[in-house]
C-alpha cells in the first residue's frame, strides 16, 4: 500500500512540473533571471534581493526609483544592459539603497557590467546610497546622471565615499554649494 502511495505522489509531482514547464510562464524572480528588459521584471527580481542575471539585451526604462532593501547583485556579464531614466524634466533616480540596521550589517548593491544612464534627482542622480549602505560597481558605466539642486551631493565623491567600491573608475564631479549643482553618479 505504501509503495502505491509513493508512486502516485511521484507521478503527481512529475505531472505538476510538466504543467509548469509547458505553460511557458517565465517570471523574473529574486535569485533568478530577468527575461524581459522592462521595469516590472527588474522590480520583481530585486524585491527579495539575491543574485539577478539577465536573459535579454537592451534598455530598461525606469520611471519610478527602485528601492534596494536587501543585498542585491545585478550581473549583466555577457549582456548589453542599460538602465535609464527618461531624463530631462521627467528624470528619476534609478536606485536608492536603504541602509541596514547598523554599520555591521549594511545593505549592498553590487553592479556588474551595467550601464546607468540619465538618472536625475536632487541627491544621487543614478543611485542614492543611504547610511549603512554600500555600492560595489565593477565594469559599469555611469553616464549623464545628475544631482541637480542648489546644494546637490556629488554622487560617489559625496561626503561619505567610504561606502562606495569603485573598480576601474573614478568618483563623480562635485557641485558648488549655493548654485545649481550637477553631481556625479
């Protein structure tokens, strides 16, 4: 009797797996893959943190800032991924990294081979790095991102650059206090 139950459960499990595979649904999941280069898939993938890779090439247009609340890696190795805001008057910051509880448990966003373009906000055009948060960018391009205001922070060269790891690159340019300021990343 027990043998028949085990076989029946095995068959049901196999049938269930085949149904999922044949349905053709391929969602982007945390610790998974972004299949469609759009904001919805990227947001779904980063929601729980983890390592996210890409099975698409192209530009992901961001119209609302994506908030990083858990350690997250966006790995675009062997892909051509650009994450961009609409720019100009409709521009938004691309990412905000919320910090951890304390400096012993920071939240880290790791970017590998990603281009961040046209981010715009008063502090941190492409990325705002909160207290107890870390940005680690390797082989990335930051282009045309601006922190524009009368006292904009200048991206990775801001007041606390110790929370940024730069590999093959330099910090953003600082703005001048009291005038419109264009900052870096």
